[in-house]
């Protein structure tokens, strides 16, 4: 169909890191197909982060997936990258970043084990369900390059897990305590401030 004819090349552009072409394609798909049954919103969000257009990425998330309250792991882990970079620039505290990590893990706790290599990355799934290993696989398949090119983030991820528990799939005592003292909206309240692309 017409939409599939555009979606396929967009994915190729993204895979080959032709980021500007991917962004243009996915923006167009969202414009002509606002219901977005193809998932162009998450691909656009990922491409904007890859391009360093963080404010635009946040705007896409806000418009199409509930922003920081999204239940889609793609968006929650994308925001974790953005907020980690804000932390490195001094506009997001360690406590804020940790709270954001807790909320992200609540959305899908399998992603760290795949990113850190504890579990081999399975083949890309055909279908995903919220909070599942399939969803984590889809997120990591699409974004592992961005994580790998973000200086220090994987090391930070590993350090946070070491503080929380030795089991790769166990959020650990520290994370559990943090969750218990966090109200349902706490992670939203503690989000690092949005602003211009740093």
C-alpha cells in the first residue's frame, strides 16, 4: 500500500543512520496517517534522539504518546537517554535521574539485561506486548546504536544495577525502596526540566 511504500524506506534510512531522511519520512507518515497504525511515532522519536534533536523528540512524545507518562517503553527509555544527558550537563540531579530510572524500569525491566549483554538479544519480534521481553527486544534492536554512542550511559546503567541487586532481572532493594516512597506521579513531578536542545 501507499503507507507501507513509505514506511519501508524510512526503516532503511534509520538502519543506515541516514537520520535526516528517516525523520522526514516518519514525519510525513504521521501527517498523512495520524492514527499511526504503523508505529511511525516511535521511529520518529528514536530518529530525533539519534539526531540530537531532543526538544523535538519530547514534543513528538507529548503529542503522540502521552509524553513522560507514556506506557510505551520506547518513549520511556528514550527519555532516560535525554535526561541522562541533561544530568551530565548539570540540569538534572542524580536523585531526579534515579527516580526517572525507577519509572522506566516499571514500564519494562527487561531492557537493561539486553543492553548490558546479560541476555543475548533475540531476533526482532513480529508482535509486542507492554512490559514483555518482546517489547524490550524491539526497543533495544531499534536504539542500541544510540545507547552505544551516548558516552558513559551504559556504564551508569551498570552501576545503578550493581547498587540495586546482583540478579540482572531484579530491581533490587534500593529500587524497591524508591518505588515504595514514590507516589504514582512522583516520577513525572521529578522529571528534568524540558527546554532547548542542549
